[in-house]
C-alpha cells in the first residue's frame, strides 16, 4: 500500500515492508535494471533483491540502504505529525 505519494513521485509514506518493496521494484524498472543487475550494482545477491521487492520484513537494513542508494533513493524519517 503506497500512500501520500506526490504527483512527482518524490515522496512515499512507507506503511510497511511491502510498500518499500513496491517502491524499489518501480525504481528498478524505471532505471531499466533487472534484479540481477541491481544486485550486482548494490553488492547483494538477486535473491535479496527479490525478497526485498516482495516485502520481506527481516531484510538487513544496511543492504536495503545500499540498494536505495544505487537507485538514487533516500529513506527519510519524520514525526507522525509532520
């Protein structure tokens, strides 16, 4: 479930791991990358990318941040009232 996505696609409120997975998949496809290609650039395996895109909740944060960096994405935190 992606919510509060701006028209430019620049902001997504992540409600759960599945939402992050959808965002990663969309960004990967926008960049024209396969899961294997993204894995190679991010220094992970294709299985990790597959599990991340399917919303695996126990994905290692460091690897997730690496994947996001390759895709030009940032994870930002804000208070609930923001």
